[in-house]
C-alpha cells in the first residue's frame, strides 16, 4: 500500500526525534562512573527491568529506528480507524486518505519549524542543521497546527465540512499520540525530573537523550558502578492520558450536538493533561529566558479557550438553533442525513458540501417567476402526515394505520395556521387515516374548511408486508441489516420487504398521480393540497429532484414537511423543499443507533 510505504520511509528518518529533543547533557565519566555493555531501563517500584533495549534495527543496510516504526504504526492505526469511522458515517472515506497523506507531510514540516523557532538561539548559528530532522527536534503542537491548517485548506478545496472532518479525525489523532509516545520510551527521551514514587523510571545516564537537570544530578543512582537517572516516565503519563481521552471520545462522540464539538473535547482534554505533564519535563522549549515552557503555556490557553467555546456554542445553538443549523448534528441515525454524489456514486452529509455562489444564484433564478407566469401555473403543496405513536415508537408503518397522536394533531394545526393566506382550490389525500386527518386539520385551520378532501389510493405509503409494525430498535426483528441499509442508503435498489411492495411500484403510482393532477387543464392557475407519507412523498417527487438517484434527499422528511411545487407548461419545479412551519426542536427524528 503506497500510503503505508510512504509512512514507513518517512518515519525511518525520525530516529532521534521525540516531541522535543534537546541537547544531551550527560556523561558518566563526569561523575566517575563506569560503563556497562548492557542497556537497561528499570522500574524499581514495579519490579520491572528491561534489558538490551536497542534504538532500532538494520534492514538492507539501512538503520530503522524503533521510534520511526512506532510513529508509523500510530499513523497507520489512526488512518484505518478514521477511514472506518468515515465510511460508517457515510462520508467519502477516500477523502481522508488524501487528507492523511498531505497532512502528515506538512505536519512533519510544521513540527520541525515550531521546534526550530523556539530553539533559534542555537539554529541561528547552525543554519545547515535546520533540515536535519534525523538529528532530532520535532514538536507535537507544530505538527498539529500545520496538519489542521492543511486539512482546512483541503476541505475548502474539496467543499467538505472542515469541522465534521475534525470530529471524525480526532479519535485517530489522539490514538496515534498514545501509540507514538512509546517511541520516546525506545529513545530514552521526553522524560521528567526526579521521581521517587512507585512509577519512577531509571535510565542509564549514557543512554539518556534529553536534559539532565540539577535535581536529577543530585539524585543519581549508582548500581554496580553504573550511574542512572531516576525520572518521571512522562512519556507513559501522556500515552495513558491520550488513551483515556480517546476512550472518552469514542464513548461520548454521538452525544455531540454540533460539528466541531468533538474536536473541542479533544483539544481541551489533551491540553489539560499536557499542562500537568509538561510541568514535569526537563526538556521543555522555553520562551526566551522567561523560564516559561511554550507548550505548557499553549496548553493552558487551549484548555480555557476550548472550554469557553464549548459553553458559548451550546448557549448560542440553544438560543437560535435555526441560525446555526448548518453546524448542528441532527439527533438522527446517519442514514437520515446521507446524500448521494452521482459523480462518485458515494454517500455524504448534506452539510459537508458547500454550495457555490453560482449554485445559489441559479437556484434563486429558477424559483423566480413573474406574477403573470404564476397566474398560468398550478401550485401544489405536498405535505407529509403528522406524527403517530408508531413514528414515536420507531415502528415500521406502511399500510399499517395508526391515528395521529396529540403532537401530530397539534403540529398539523400549527401548519394549517401558517398556511392561512393560501386558498386551496382542491385537496387530495392518501386513504390512510393519518394522512386524511392531516389534510382535514390543515384545511380547517387555514380557512379552507369548505374544500373537500378527495381520497386517492395512489397516495398510500409503501406497503412493507411482513415488516409492518416491527420495531427498528429490536435487533431480532427479522429485518436483515443488508436490506435495511439498502432501503435507507440506496432505496432505488431496494427489492421490497417480504410480501410488500417494490420501490418501482411506489414510484410509478405516486408519480402518475402527481403528473395527472399537475397537467390537468382544469387545475391550471389553481392551488392544490396533497397529503401523503414519507416514502411516498420522496417517490412522488423523485423525478423533479436534481439528483433522482438520491432517493431520500438526505433524510426521511419530517412530519408535516411541506414541499411547494409549481407546474407550468408541463414542467414541475420546486418553490420550497421540506419546509416546516413549527419549531425544529419539535421535529421527530430517530435517535442514533
């Protein structure tokens, strides 16, 4: 795999690169110790001695550092995880491979520049060493800054949601950090100051790749004439901390309310641990001679900034959800948010693709019509029925008929009131009670109570045969995952439930009805109400959508979703799509599984 080969080759150059590797200040001869040939890392409090630990191995004449291998493993594991999450959530997983390759390259460059910038006193005198990353000197924050900035640019170019990409990627990023920190262990670096608790780690002085401060010098351990420093294993602290952040994110990520919230959890969670851990390190990059560790200061700022952002966004979204609707994660399963890209034949989330100004202008132009044109046109309001207990209980409801519940009645009345300025000349409904009652309530509350509701069998919901009344939440409901996925992801390929209708039959009957009433000479210049069902609505309007292959157009329509059509000279066009006239927070959406 090309991506794997690239990572392995790039990582082989990271032999001595910890997050922040500084000049080694250690020489056993300075304290009169003697060298032993055996390299040992000891954890006396835990009774663990690790012997003959090398920094790498030779392969075909090339020295491969364990540090590089571990970093490569972390990146590959992260890439696999993120690819899986993206694919599971209906995103274009290949986008993440492109992002990974570009971002990893730029992240390495950023990590190096960050390190050089805060070690400029040295590198200003050794300019030729700036590009020698084999000699050490990478910083994680520099890598994150450049990597995230690169992702933002790529997302802009590809017209996909940057914040959604971050939310999908951060579980992989923090897991890679947890794995990568063990590269520091192999390099005997990124350790802390003197430690005398049960976690203390002892490293032979001549093996240490980091700063040995006065505190460590004052607590040297002499074992058989070999001097060891006894330190905090900060690499392990951070690895464990990152693993904890990863687990929490994976457990709670579906609780996120808006795009970017998971990324803020990661930023705040990682920063909180880094503030503490960085304070134990001996090799921190400092801001000049201030004595302030740049990574600790940055972690402190990022923690409080992310905490503030989390609170502010929650407040703003709660106050005005419509204004921030493009960032809100709908509390629905992923299949309800998916859209279809006909060029790549893949699914994606509606908010992940930005409309160009040209697209918006074209849509506005299509919806504009002169008053004279409107007089010659037929206007059709296609509305889904109100809520039933079957909707509320997440049961399959096709020809199985349940009456509107209290909420369904209330929202139908609200919708009717919102349409009080509309004069409905004709009204048609599915014969199922929930649709017919919805039509009656809308007409009565919009001042059109005298308009008769005509029932037409072609407006019925799709018949689901043996699936009728089954619960979506019952894993043993007898509905195969493959059939369910096909129905919700690519409904046009759905062959039908056992003893139920085929999708082709629903498309045929509903579209036949719509074309018949839309092109009827007596309907010209009139306004017509049509009440139907979720699947039937999507089937009926399928030939009008820009992309008929995307059956669901992103989701099952909400109860009382209103689609307004204009028919002129046999051509059907949208005036409004899936508009609701009530508070969106009241919309019935299935919970994520």
